[in-house]
C-alpha cells in the first residue's frame, strides 16, 4: 500500500519555470503542480534539501517562489500516468499571498475544466 503524504492533490500539466539554484539559472518544465509543491522535469536534478528560487509562468500570471527539493527521480509519472520523467519533487517554502492567490485561482480553473483560454 502506498501512503500519499501530500496535503494537496497535484495536477498534471506542462508549464515553464525558471529555476535559479547553485548551478545558475535554468529554464525547465513543471510536470505537476499543487498548492504546496511541484515536480520539475530536469536532466540534472538538484539533491534533496537544495533551495531553489523559481519563477513559474501560468496562464493566470507569474509566480515567484522559493522551493526546496524533497526528492530526485528518474522514473516519475504524473497522476495521469504520463512519463516517466527525470527531475525533482519540491515543496514550497516561500510563496507570498499574491502568489498563493494566483496559484489557487489557476488550479481551481484547471479542476473545473475552465482554463480561461
């Protein structure tokens, strides 16, 4: 039996993210997203515990946040079964009120089927 420790469900999607970490800035992709974290596809994932400054580009706006790498994976599959992807699972450690509002609205539109496009 698998235990899901996430406090918020993740939604499979593909969105651009700029990650600034110890190796500099990189443009990569998000493969899933929730109110408390995201999986970032990356050929060179950072080790667990690394803090990353991220700029996420969503249809609802731009979100600037700090995320901490929780794990690396070579075989990650999103909730809808897409993948496998190599990358890193992260949790948000700094997400301002505006960022949380933008993210909440975006995820609500995705789950209701209205992407605003």
